[in-house]
C-alpha cells in the first residue's frame, strides 16, 4: 500500500502560459486533501499530473520516494474521477464501472460483486443497466465516483466530484471518499465547494497556478475562510465533455427523457 504521494516543484507551461508554477503537495495515507481555488487556477492540471496522465514541464511526482510505475502496475494504484466524467456513453453504468476491473483480469464473479457494490453505494443499483447516455449529469457523476472506488485503489484523485450532485448525494459521495481515506488510502480532491473543503484534513489553495502556501495546510490556516472559496452553480457539462457523452447531461433528479 502506498504511504505517500509527493508532487515536487510542479510546473506546467503551454506556449507562453504557465498553468502551474512551482507547486508542491505531499499527501500521506489516511489523509483527505482538497485543492481549491478559482476556475483556471490549475487544480485539474495538478490532479492530472499527480495521476500520471499529464507530463509536467518540470518537477516530479513520487510514490514513497519512487517514480510512478508504468503500465497496468501504475494504473491500478489510482482511481481517478475526471471533471467531464470520462464515461463511455454507449455502455451501461455497470459496464463503465466494470471496465477497469476487467482490464486488471479480475475473476468475473469479483468484477460483478465490486460493480454491484459500488453502484449500490452511490444509489444507482436500480440504474445499473441504463446506458450512460440516458442518465442525468448527476447520475453520470456518481457512476464516475463508483468506477474510481470499485477497484479499492491506494490513491483517489477526484476532480470536482460533487459539482452536479444534489445535497443528499453530495453528502453520500463525501462520506465515501472520507471512509476510503480512513482505510489508509490517499484521497485528493479538486473542488470549489466549501462543503468539500470543510470535510478535508488539509487544503492547498491555488491562484493563477501558484500555491498560496508551500504545502497543504489545515482548514483553519487557509489564507481565506472556506465560505469565501465559493461553490459554483451545479452546471451540467462544465468543462470540455468527451464526444461520447457531450449531449447527455441533465440536472440531478430530473428523470431521463
């Protein structure tokens, strides 16, 4: 089990624009850390770099002092919730959750059990055989959370995992993430949501690609109180949506057409 993930002096430059500039973050097993800041501050980019999904212009990400392993060995360490969900619209909710488990060559019975358990935990047991394209935006977000947690990864990186959820399911998802950390796992969340911030052990605040502190700090030491971070309206389809799911976002709670 991974005991620590460390992002050191991360810089990401695209053209002449610095997306991240010298950002550092260390998260230990058992912790939930939220990366917060206004839109465009670099939260998503930091999570992608920490997941090994984007190569930084400078700096490094280390797991217990070592580079992220390549291939399937590295992938199975992470559960990632993408801001645009990253689901396959023409597959069912259950098929989406099962895909990464099948890629690990788990026995069919275990895949079925983990898939069912993860979807039940997010309140989608009765929607497991529904195509993603027929689910609301909030339901899709819950499928993405279920998929990230189903494999019991050492590290969960979740980008705005509550942005399209009702108050009820926001609480459900935050409880699941907190419980995952309490099992000795690492949880890092990017979010504007004050409720997410307040549920964290520590917080790293980004502004224009730079961290307000040298590392994440306890909530009561934030440069500004969580209430001022600002929760964005739950706008379905925020950010670039994948082509397969771009036209299938409906507000949480509204029945599919």
